[in-house]
């Protein structure tokens, strides 16, 4: 394999990686718990946050609300990371490129 062909393939792979990263960054992911719904993009930026609990939140419910926020956030982050690994996994041998 000549060097020019190898360089062209590497450049194509880099363009593919960049395109897939941009697609991932622009994808919205939802995280949910019993009381909370939120969405983040693939850059881990919070785009929406909604408390779906319809009753008044009392002081003793504060800890439960904090737990529900944590569950929804963890759910969303897990989805982003899973998608990122699915998309970028085929480029794993390129390690430092993304």
C-alpha cells in the first residue's frame, strides 16, 4: 500500500469521525425518573428539565426529589455514553482521534 493511499484513507476516516461526532452532539437524549424528565444533547448540555410530580413538594420530600433528579440525570448520561460508544466503537483503534 502506498503512502498517499494510506494518508487518503486516514483523512477519510477522520472526516467520518468528525461527522459522527457532530451528529452525536446534536442528538437529544431523554432521561426520566418517576418525578423528573430532562433532556441533554450529546455535548452533555442540559436542554430541558421538568418536574412531573403533581403534588406539593414538602420538606421531607426534598431528599426524594434530589434522588429522582439524580436517577433521571444518570439515565440520560448512560444513554449518551452508550450511543457514543456504539457510534465511535468502530474507530476504537484510533484512540486519540476523538
